[in-house]
C-alpha cells in the first residue's frame, strides 16, 4: 500500500485529531435527534437542513460584516423560532402517527428548505472566514485550525448547559416526563403540546449552534444536509436514546472513521463510506439481534 | 365482462396513443416507466408494509448496466466514457439492437440478483430502520458510482445514440414507447397474478402482523426476498430503458436519483392509494399529469412545489385516491372476497 497515510504516520494523528473535533459537532446534532426521537417519536430527515440553515445564519452575519463566531449565539435563537414554527405548521400533525409518515413528511420539508436556501444564498460552496489562525503541534507536523477547537469547545459547553437544564429546570422535567409517558404526563398537568414544540425548538437550536460552527470550520452548500441527518441517525442507533456519553463517544468515533476513510479511499468516497457504514451497522445489529429472535425496535 | 371492456379499452388506448398524441409520445413513455416504478414500490411499501427508499438502487444499477453492456459488447468502455461516446464510436443498427436487448435482459437479472443477495441482511430490519437503511443504500450507491472513473465518475456517461441510418427520432421514440408499454403491461399482469396467489396473501400477512405470520409457520424472509427480487427485476429493466431514453447517465441526478425518482415512486403509490393494484397506476398518472402540466408554471420552484406536495399528501391524504374511494363507496371499491381468494386461503390452511 503506497498510500500517503502509511508513509507518513503523523497523518494518522492529524486524522484522529480532526476526526475527534468534528465528531463532537456530529454528537451535538445527534443529541438533538435523540431528543426529538425519544420525546416525540419522530425521525427528522430535515435535521441536516436545519444544520445548514443555522450555518447560513452565521454566513449571513459574516456577509454583513459581523464576526461569524457570534453566530453560535444568534443562530440558535433564530433556529429555535424556525423549529417552533415548523412544529406548529407540520410536525404536530405527524407526532402520534406512524414513523414512516414523519420520515416522509420531513423528507418533503428537507427538499423544500434545500431549494429555498438555494434561492436565497445561491448554490455556491461558501465559507465564513473566522480568521482564528491555526495551532501547530508536534514540530508543526499536525495543524489544527483554531476555529475547529473553538467549535468543539462551544459544542461541549452547549451540551453541558443543556444537560443541566434538562435535569434542573421545570421545562426539562416536563420534557423528560413526556418522553417517559406522554399520557401520564398529560394527566399530571403537563401541556404536552407545548413540550413538543419546545423540544423541536431546542433541537433546531442545537442544529443552529452546530451549523454556525460548521460555517466557520467547514464549507456550506444547500444540498449537503442529508449526510448530517444520516450521521446523527447513525450515532443515535449506535449509542441508543438518552445515552449522552455514548452519543459523544460514537460521534467522535464516527468523525475519526470519516477522516481515515477520507485518507484511505479518497475524498470522493467519503460520503459514500458514511452511508455504507450506516447500512453495515444496521445489518450487523440485525444479525446480532436475530440470534435472540428479536429485531431492532 | 366489465373488466374485460375496461382492460381492452386501456390496451387500445396504449397502442394507439403515440398516433393520437404524437407530440406527447415521450411523455407517455415516461408515464409507463413511472407506473412501473410506483407498482413495484407498492410490492414493498403497500402490500408488504416495508417502506423502502432503496428501490432507486436497482433503477441505477439497471441503467448503468444496460448502457455499459450496450457499449462494452462492441467497444472499450473506458475509451467511450473518456471520449464522450458517440463522437468516436458508432453502433451499426444490428449492434445497437443486439446490445440493447442483451443489456435490457441483464439490467433486469443483475439487480434481481443484487436484491436477493442483500435482501437477507436488509429485509431483517423493520419499520423505520428499514426505511433509513434503504435510503442510505441508495445514496451510497450514487456517491460510489460518482467516484468510479470507468463509468464516467461524477460527469456521467452517454448511452449509445440511436443509429441514424435506420430512421429518424420519430421512429426512435415509437420504438421506446412500445418497449415501455410492453414492460408496463408485463409488470401489471405479473403483479395482478402474483397478488392473487399465496404469495400475495403472505405479503399481506407480513404487512398486517409479521410475528403472527411467522408463528403460523410461514417462512416470511423467503417471501420478503422474493418480493424484493421481483421489484428489482422490473425496476432494473425500467432503469435500463430510462437510460436509453434520456441518452445521458449521471450518477446522482438521473441514475441514483433519490430526491427525484426515489421520492416520486413513494409519492405516486401513496397518492394513488398504497396496497391496491390500481392505486399506483392512478397515482402515477395523476402525479405525472400534475408534474408535466404545472411544472412549467413553477419554473425554478419545482422542488419547492414538490416538497409542499409531499408534505400535503403524506400528512393530509395518506390513504390515497383509491383509499378514499374505498371509504366513500365501499360497495363498489371495497375488498371483495371472490372464489379465487377463498381457494387460496383454503390452500394456506
């Protein structure tokens, strides 16, 4: 094998660091996915589009001259209202129904938002320059853009704040109660409709933070949302619902896997490798469970 | 008697349509392809209750395979894709038709084999896991096809052009029209027959309650795989035809086109009413007329309209046209248990 990564093993360190830093972002998106899946029992295919939308908020700030790093504060606020609006328009009608209905309905939303973003921001690949500089490690052989470190830090802080909020606040308790048993929560006086709207809003806000981070570290394009959805779906089925350490770990593992796939197979197969990995994980789990005469539920 | 009249009227319409509406020949051919897609999706989504987004995989495989064989039988494939095809190499009419029919047959068989091979792993998943898994499969196939140089990578490749010395483009569209019509009728007749047999009953049993079906002693996995193989066979052939009709194959926009054909087939079956024989046919027709009739008004906004259409149909009209008829006029469109059905049920015992 005369691949670059075997000739220069330091690239493995580079790939792992990159993978871990991007994996934290994936974990943040996946946390939102797990939240809405656990509470509302819907699978949101438009998750990736929410991320990209949050990214475009940061990009828009960059265009009008504000530093895009402030996007991590502005994007979640805007995205929260987008999420609540989306819930009021469409999602509230698919909450109690078959999961396939929610998959297909959010697929429609995803196509719609892709096209709208295409109209508003154009179909070019854009990036919001943060000018944070880079950190050099190991005799300048490993380069880490500071924007990546910044976004990983932001993600960790947001995740910690959210976990504390879910544990301590009244809304957090209501959300957890609804996730356990929506009917019982309703009987005990929880306004589940409001809880659902808030959950979807929080999910969208998380996507907004992640999107703003992606805008300053990577590139944005109206049609790259679906891979983010698939990544978060993959992380959730790896970790299980409501398992935050698991989500963080599998997010980082996925990031590292992707970076290595990038080096080993070539950039053109990166997304293909992610999608194939999801298929392989699902099939592996299906065979493991079928020994016990069970199936993925 | 009433049915025979209806069928023969439709058949005659199908046969004479290219002469009645010469301007819409290609459009009606596309309609037949869409009907095939919707009907084969309904084998999984409607009859079996396995909502797949992955049938587009077989469509793309069939498309690439048919074009690849048509070219590869006579010319080096790699040079064809590099040189942009028809400029360097020209098929003689004999070569063209030989290549076309051999390619079309393989475009049916190979996807069916692929479905059989991956079916055992993937059809063990249920519900939304199956849906997401097949969605990922279709997109992965598109991404991977976009990285393979031999078939033109992201640029795509041209399928062999119609040989110029045997006739003009009118003859070409008539030729493809009748091939599409024959394939559509074959699909319809085959599925109509299959739904009446034990196979159809087992599919419905899987949809209603797979665990109970298994407890009754039915080896459900075998039937699920057979169902997928049947779908893959017809979808693959439709893909091979589509590649020739469009004349240009591109990995993510035409061959493994998840956001267009992949969603269209689901939408058409749901619009018409899933789980019925006629539903996908009606759904495809309505959808195609809507799409072609109104697409021009939404110029540039097609995908916005498509997204809204998906949401509206799925959220507000999930039972479809046939389902609505069934509810409204149960005496005419409701489930009728006829002799053949009853016999099949007795056999099941």
